[in-house]
């Protein structure tokens, strides 16, 4: 595993606090979903972008794998 990845997911290093999942419902745009990393200091950093609800099936596996919580934000219409 790359050194920076092992540092990021090291439970003793609280650099990565949580993930956020934001679904944007189709409206004026086509919608989408954003998976962001919530870092200890700073703003959310987008990690993955996809179709609306594309990442929902991966919330539990991501939490199990990383032991880092995933906050699912309320979907909103764009």
C-alpha cells in the first residue's frame, strides 16, 4: 500500500475524519452523486463523482473497510 494511503487510513492518525455522500436529484441538471473526504482541517475534498445514487450500495462496505463513518446527506434537487 502506498505510504500516503496507509497514513490516511491509520486509526492513530486522525487526518481523515469521515466521508460525506451527497446525492443531487435530477432537475435542471442531470443530477449526480458526490463522495467527499472530510479532513481534520479544511473543506470537504471530492473523491468520486457519479450518477445519482451510484455510490449508495457502497456505504456499508466503505465503512467496514476503512472503519471511518460515511455521513449520508439529504438529497436535494438541482
